[in-house]
C-alpha cells in the first residue's frame, strides 16, 4: 500500500511540472492511471484513461485499462463501447468478449423481468458471435421458463453445432423439456 501511495505522489508531482514534454506528461498520466487502478481508485483511473484516449495518446493501453475498469464495475454498456473502439483501433478479435458483455445485459434484463430487452441482447450477442453458447443457453432457459418448450428444445439442440463440449450443459434441461412434452423417445433418440 505504501509503495502505491508513493508512486501516486511521484507521478502527480511529475504531471505538475511545467518542464515536461507533452509525451513525458502523457506517459506520467498513464502511469498515474495504473497507480490509481492498483489502489482501487477506479473513478480517478477512468478519468485519466479517458483523457488519454481523447488526446489519442497511448490508445491501446488506455482502452485496455478502461475495459478492465468497466468489467470490474459491471458497466456493460461502456464495456461494449470500449471493446468496439479497441477492436477498431487494434484489430483485436474481441467478438467473443463483446458477445459475453451482451449476455451480461441479457441476464440483467431477465432479472428485471424485461424479456423483450433480454431477447434483444441475446440476438445482438449471437449476431456478433454466432458460436456464443452462453447466449443460446440463456435464450433456451428463457423459452423454457416462458413455457415455450419446443423453442427451448430447438435452442438447446443448437449448442451441438456451436460447441459440442457444452453438450453436457444441455442434457438435464433437454430431459426436463421432453418430459413436460411427453416426448421421452425423442430425447432418447437425441442421446
């Protein structure tokens, strides 16, 4: 703790110096932002990283840190915007990450009993990453909860094409849906 406090003071003093070049000042701001993150002062770190992004300096690092902050704060809207910006500037393959952020918003919507919003976020996740098993499982569970068992079964069955390693996640829900529909033979055929 003492080391981080000392680093914060050093970097604050560096930024206050008028003799620094622009690049030195921006580098000190980046370091100060990282010090703030280490000490848990995420709002201060966010402000510095946003300022760096606005200046166009240290874009990749600043956006990476902002993305980390937004994930810690569970601020999924800003996380999505930052990931999209990071993907555009760094050509990083963040589609799976973006899809999961949309899934987080879908789950928040479901907890708030806003099924229409949840569907919107699920569709956005699947549009970004068609192989997003999490989005499909959320959709299937939502259909099952709503009593639309045929649609739930269709969604659970899609998991096999997305990633067969997740099939064990679908077995019990599929069995539950088939039992409710009295279609145990179809479930056995699937197995």
